[in-house]
C-alpha cells in the first residue's frame, strides 16, 4: 500500500512540476481571491497544481500515520511476546 501511495505521490508531484514549468507563463497577478493570469489555460493549471499539492500532502500524512501505527503494533507484539 505504501508503495502505491508513493507512486501516486510521485505522479502528482511530476504533474505539478510540469504544469509550473509551462512556457506560457506570461503575467500573473496575486489578488485576495487567488492568482489571476492573462492566460486561462495557465490559470487552470495553477489551480490544478495547487489542488495536486494538497492531495500529495494528504497522502503523505496518511503514509506517516500508517507507518507509525505499524511501528506501534510491531512494538506491542514484540513486547507481548517477551512478557
């Protein structure tokens, strides 16, 4: 499961990097409502990149929690076998 999550995270990060390195980045204006661009395609890419980073963060937190829970269960099992 961790391998699948890591692969998904890698895919998302690669998409974010390719979207941010687009050569069509002409002008960006940062407003209270977010980033506004003169190119609608670029603005959509930035919005999807932001969402992808949020998903990647959520997945990484899930991996951390699952690994911590597995570590606790292994420690408990080891402690229980010794007692």
